[in-house]
C-alpha cells in the first residue's frame, strides 16, 4: 500500500505534471474528473513543464535551430521527450508547433537525426520519438504508424532490437539497451495493434524476460541506478516499467528486478534519483574522459541523491501493476 504521506507528496500542487499522473495512473481517476481537468490545465503554467516551455524559442526549438538532436541532452529532441512524460499534448499550440518542426526531421519514421553512420538508422530515435508523438496525441498520425511498422520490419527475428539497424533489414543483434522500440508499442493503444505488431511485442518481451531484465554480459552498475530523464539508456526501472505496462507484472522472471526495486525504497516510502545521464562505465566513460567536448550536457528535473517524485511515481506504478 502507498502511504498517505507519500501520496500527499506526489499530489502537491507545485508539480501539476506529477499530480496529474498520480491522479490518473496511480489512483485511476477519469479524465472527466474536475480535479484531473484542473490539474492538467495547470501543467504548462507551473512546475517543470512550464520551466521547459519558458526556454523554448518562438520558432519551436530549444538551444539552436536546425539540429534538434545536438547538443545532447538539452536541445529540442530531448526536451520534447521530457515534455511527453509530463502530460502535455498537441492541444497546446506550442507543443503542436514544436511537434511539427521536430517531425519534419523524420525521427519518427526513420531515426534520421541520429543516423550519423552511413547505412545505419536508429531504432532508439524511432522508438523514443514514436512514443512521444503518441503521448502528445498523434496516435492516428500516419508518420507514427510508419515508424511502428518500420520497428516491426527491422526487429531481430527472435525478438528485440539493437540501437542501430541496416536501413530496412532486420536488426543485426539485440540488447537490453534497445528498450525504446518496445516502449513505443507500450504507448500505442492495444486496439490498434496488428497481429504482426502483437507477435513482435511478444518476442521482444520474451527477450527481456528470459534475461530477467538484468542478465546480459557482466554486471553493469548503471543498470542498478535509477535515472530521470532516461534519454536512450537502460536501467532496471526502465525494464520494469516496460514489462509491467505490457501486462507481464506477474511473470516470475521479474522477481529479481522487483526485489531490487524494494531494496532501493527509502524508509519513508519514497525512492531517490540515483544518477543523471550520462551515467556510463567502460569504453563510453573512457571516450568521454578523452574527449570531454563530446560529453553530453546533463539535464535533470530533481537533485541526485534526493527523494524523486518522478522515480517514486514510476516505482509505485510498477508495484501497482505487479500486484494487481
């Protein structure tokens, strides 16, 4: 059970995005509820979403025009992904205008903003942008449908993706880091799934379940730290969000990841923000050490090592789905 104290904290009016998601996703209030409607109305006016919108150029972009992917993680692509998590939709003119500007670079259909290697396209860009566009209210947009169909067409035959793909051919491999493709289908209404989409999702989910959300090579410490924004990285909370939202909350192969979630819960019932990306180890960390100018600019809504409303909300939603 979620304590009343934690719920009251999530329902504080200073962050209407969290309040809105708590009311609708955690407490199950309908969109017609007067409190839900009033809270949603305040999202672009107060709190994180309002702060991000204040930084937006009237032309629809953040930081610089033209290149929406760089600099990471503060330019248009990244701010749009965060705003899609905060409950805004295309009903707000600023979001609608920025969506159209963003979509013209074709991130939804082909992942072209990140396709910096000849012959490669990005599954992570397509998955992220399709998920965001669906949440913004573009669920029936043909560009979104094209992106989802491309994800099906280029998935690994056994299920799952790597970040990069050879144009329209099947993914050359699959890793747990390739969660973004699956997340787009998690956001897409089940009533709109085709049989091939359903089969693709089931194979991808099985890939994650077979690895219990964490077994792939050596133990990688960043996977055990919870982050927000996630960008294109993977951690155990990301995996739990995905699999429980797709209906696999009772699968016994989630037990280990769920046990980690419980171990990380504070005595007051909340969860901390453990780290902000880029939180990396190994070759990527060495590269950034050697090329500091290429290191992305960290962006966070909350303080590292402090109780996080976004992490706590996501964790409670996972527990709710796993127990229901």
